C-alpha cells in the first residue's frame, strides 16, 4: 500500500515539478550569470543585447520557478505517504499495517481515490487515509482555478465527525460512482444540501443525528 501510493503521489507531481525546473533553469541559464555580474557592479555582456531590467526580471522568473519546484518537493517529503501512515499507526495502536494493506488491497478504486471497507485512501489527501466510520457527510463541489479560466475542477468533500472537512480533487467522470459507493454505508449522508452545510458548520450533532448514529449497522455489499 505505502509503496503504491507513494509512487502514485510522486508520479502525480513529477510533470509539474519538471516543468517548473525546466522553465526556471531556462531563464537562469540565459539571465542568471548576467544578473550576478550586474549585481557585482560590472556590466554583463548580455547587456549589449538586452536591458538590465530584462536581465533582472528574467533571473527573478527563473528563481521563482525553481523555488516553487523545491517547495513542492520538500512539502511532499514532509508529508510523505510513509510518514503519514506511520503517524496514523502511532496514534491508533489498535490498527496494524497488515490491516491497512488488506483493506487497501480489496478497496474499490476511483481514479486517485481508493474506498475500502474501513478506510478511504488517496495520495492527494494530506492524511493519506481516513476512517470510513468517521465520515458523516460526502458531497462534491466544482470550482474554476481562476476567474478567467474555462476549466472546471471538482473536489470530493468528506465531512468528518470531528468537524473537519477533507477535500480531494477528483475527475468529473468519477463523481457519480464515488457518491454511489458511499451510499453503501448507512451512516453517511451523500449529496450537497445547504441545510447539511449549516448544521455541519454550526451544529454537527444535529447532522450526525440524521444518519451517523446508524453506523453500527455497518457496510452493505449490495
């Protein structure tokens, strides 16, 4: 489980990191040395063709993309699958890695989300895994990355019994199937409702009274 999720996680970010490093390296290759020469008080050779402002701006862009790549790499090292699973096992001494592996192995996969009998797994979740019996409410939301963007992204939103909301980006074609799968759990509310949102934010006990108290009935295979 750990190895598979870790590979998926790094594969997921690899292209973006490489693009950032490529763009940053390109700008620094062209402008970096000239910017250092200019900062030392000398006139770089490149200044014969381009203005100093262009040299500084080009170098700044290069540094920006390289820093972004480094931040992403460091963040993923700090939030690695192995570390997150170890933290979970430390906090839940009653759970073993073998149990997690077994549940993951039999889980239903929906793109970047695996839903097992007892846990939901995703390399795009900060926690990596969530206990299904702690999920109170499941719904999806759509958003645009920017005001001018024509692209629509979708999040799977998981409202938990501790009042926290976990979100993971999913593809549009998986949304209906994921929600149908969560309907197999009698304690989970599925689908957006403004009243649910108000209760989740202001009175989660009222929301839990609707279905969550039924969790003892368990998971349905049908």
